[in-house]
């Protein structure tokens, strides 16, 4: 019997004899595409991350602030941060480290952002900054240190309000400007986010005069 006759009628197994796996109804894993959820309350908030830590299923991410936002303006951002620090330091002397926690908690509550980090404000339009600054200035004015400074400005402190105005007028003459000059108003806006002296605190006005004195001194030395 030939070789061909030996295999005639036999079934040659080509596939693996292992039994096929049973199909399961398991749903696809959601780990493949985690969703980022940003919860921002209030009208007019910009729902983009900007120097704000947003919570996801993965490690928190930090994204640059959008143009024309508070966070994109270094002067505005520094001003707001300095106010937070002033309030925190003033209250820490009385309440300890919890002063900062309470400060940020109340700020988030008052601005309707309880479900976000307070740094969400860096994504807000620059036009929101004056209200934030006024809010923080009022908080500082109610601290013990703020009350002392306010009292000192009223009780013949070496740099009283009238003295500062008088000195400011003299200094501006060196630049051929007055308090109503467009260039001077731009300086107020850029440095303090203010459009007039009425929006400046006593310390800010004093700092402005010191700045002008420094510029004039350099001019005279050059």
C-alpha cells in the first residue's frame, strides 16, 4: 500500500486542539480614556485651566493661563498674591497657621468657587481683578495691623495723605506731567490696577511717591 493510501480518509488536525475561549460580556475598561471634569460655578468664568491644578483620575496638571486673564498679567497676579500674604501674615500672629486655611476657604465661599482651588481666579478676565483686590484690601484693613496702619495715617504719621499728594505733584513736574496726564494714569493702572488715587490704599500711594522719588534721583545723577 502506497504512502498516499496510508493517509486516505484520515482527518489532519491543522488548528490547535485547545478549546476556544468563551466569550464574556465584560465591558471595555474605562482606563483607556479618562475624562477630565472641571466644575466652575458663576457667570462668565473661563473654563480653561491656567496655572490652576485641575483634578483628574491621573496626576493633577498645570496649564498656562489664557491671554488677557489675571494670571497672564504679572503685576496683577503679584498684587493679589501680596495681598493674600499680607492678610495671612497679619492673621497668623493671632490665629496661627490655620489663618491661611480660613482665609482661602472664606475667599472661595464669597466668590462662589467652593468646588475649585482658589487659583482658578488666574483664568478669569483681567476686568475681575479690581473687585478681588478691593475685597482683599477690606480684609486686610480689618486686621490688627491694617487698623494700626490706618490709624497712623490719620494721626500725623510722617507720611500723611496731604504730604504725599504735595510731594507727588512736585515729583511729577520733573516729567512735565500732572495727576491727570494720560501717562500718569497708565502708570497707576499698570502698577496698581487703579484708574485714580481714590482706588489706592495709603501704603500704595506712599509706594508710588517713593518710586517717583527714585526715578527723579536717577535722572539727577545721570
